[in-house]
C-alpha cells in the first residue's frame, strides 16, 4: 500500500471528494500504520533503470501545473541511493519552465511508464540543482557516456514517496528496440524471399533470352 504517497496526496479536498464518491472508508484504512513506500527498493530501481523517458510535473508561482517530457538513453535517470534520484539536465529549447518552477518550489512529481508491460510508477520528491563542473564526482554518476547532448546542470531528487498504479486502461505500446527481437525472424525471412525472388527472375530472364 502507498502509505506515504497517500499521506502527501490526500488533502482535505481529496478526502471530501472520496467521501462524496463513497471510497473514503477504503482509503482511510490504507492511511493507518507506519509510513512506507518512501524508500526505493529493488523493484523500483530496476524499473527506473529500464526507462528511456519520464514525465516531470511542477507548479508555477501562479499555481498553474506544468508537465514536461524528459527522454534519453535507458537508465539516464539514475538511482543514486534508496532515497535519491538524479539526472543530467540536457540543453533543450531553453524555456526553462521546469527550472524556474522548481527554483521557486522544489516539489515535483515524476511519472514513469512502461507501456509494454502496462506498468506505471509515480514519485513525489524535491529537486536540487548542481553545477556539474564544480561537482565532478556527481557529474560522472549522472552524465551518460557517449550520449550526444549538452548537460547544463545536474538535478538530484530527494524521494518523498512513490506509488505503483494498476494496469487498468493502459494500452500496450512497444518501442522499435522492444519490437526488434520479435521482428528479427520476419525480417530474415523477407531477406531470404527477396534473394529467392531475384534468383527466379534471373532464371526466367535467361530462359526468355535463350
């Protein structure tokens, strides 16, 4: 159960909505006991290491939410320890909306999706920004070797809570890399047929000219 996550997310207005919709009693039971789901375990670390993207939510000083997609090689979001995540913040369109929002209010939410396995992980945390030139050890842990992009800063996230969502209503989708092993035999067979087709055409052409 997402004890710590619900503790943060369930505000008085949320409790009122649950009461009105008839689900308050069920969630009230989940809020009992010691906080948990505030430290990343092996399942969470493995899931995060396999992701090549995530969504980052922040809130502006005027109260508007902002959602941003972040992408990179699988594992670019690093699990530094059981309560800390980090990634190299790469140069993009230079609007700096998330940077500005998180400078004013360091609270964020990450949303990580695995469409192929219909799984999703939500994480509440607090962001800190780092000058990677001044912190070479952190830079070594965050920068992905060989990835052609310009890191402007390092971002570390203090994990406050996480929660796994159920797979309901997640439509399975697969990346090109995920489909490659399944499609390899089909591609091989197509190549064989193309070779055979070329051979038969050549034979027919030779007979016609004889």
